[in-house]
C-alpha cells in the first residue's frame, strides 16, 4: 500500500514547481510542431514532462510513467504508475489563453490514489488524495448543488480527429444545447474536471480522451462529491467517452447522452 497523504504535499510542490516552467515560457515565443493536423506540441510540453519525470521518480521508487509526450501506450497501467499530461491545453498555450493545466495522477492497484491539476497562469492548484477530499490551493472544494438540466452549465471538448467524428459530436451538442443553461468548451479536459469538482461546471462530457487527460481530474470530481462514468453510467474504462457530473445530475445526463454512445 502507498500512504498517499505522506507524499501528497511533496507531489503538489513538484507540480507547482513545474508550473514555473509554463510561466517562464509564457512570455517567450513558442516553438510549435504538429503531432497531427490540429494536435500541437511545444518546447513547454517537453520541458515540463522531463522535469516531472525526474522529480517524481524519487517520490515513489519503482513507479513507471505514462506520459503524453513519451508514452506509446494508453491502456490502464498494470503497476504503480504516474500518469502525466505536462501541458493540457497546448493550443491554449500557443494562443496565450490561460486555461492551461498540468495533470499528474498516481495510479496504484487499479485506480487513481492521488491527483493534481495545476493551472499556473491562474494560480490555481487543484488536488485530491483518495479518502481525504478535494482542494483548490488550501481550500476544500465541492461539486455544485444543481439538480436540473435547465440550470446546468455543461462543459465539453472536441477530439483531435473531429473531422472523422463530426456527426457524433454534433449529435451530442444537439441534445445538450437546447436543454442546458449553457455549454462551454475550455480546451483542457483536466481543467473541465477541476471545474466540475469546484462547482463551476455541473456536467462535463467528452469522447476521445487519453488517460493523462482525465486521470487526476477524475479523482478530483469523486473526492469533491461528484461522479464519473462512461456515457451509459457504467464504470469508466480507459478509451471510453467520459461523463462527469455533480452526482445529482448524473442519471439525467446518462439518459440524455447514452443513446449517442
């Protein structure tokens, strides 16, 4: 067993330190290359990932890494593993939109035990340890109390292969837009999930996510009193479309979106 509370502070400190790389690079030109037609990577992604892997290696000896810029696999780890997205919202970074996050999760015995989502340009660090609750900086956070879809602010995102998946994206939007109070596309799933955890969003859904996009945020939502599942309401498996909510709205969201799965 891993005593996550004993390493939580050191992990948060390391992620906060990595945020200083983002802040430093923010005021410099971005060296951008394309991984796909709209999938970008910058020197910031690589620098933050390298820093995190170096510093976290000593925190849990023997833990492996599943990190966006260096991992070929995206299935559930079999061993204790750090799951890392160094810069979630790279397109936001390139355009200097401040919703840019670093997501770090510790996976152990088939589930996430510790999660950190840092948003350095907004000076917000969200973290959760299983069984200890969820926090933003030093303040405990909780999901919203909204219980009506008409009062719900819904977050979503679009996959990098959106051209091939446009019909399903539009089908879901056509269901949500007329019912919800509003729909937001922030451009960083880890931040969307942090916003569900702290009550800024009431629901978030997205298909095409990778484990590093949501591993930490999933624990944030659960420890803040919300729920995460696939679109059918079943336990989420890596690779499936994700649905997160404040819990009160979950069954309603499943009823609305499950037909599109």
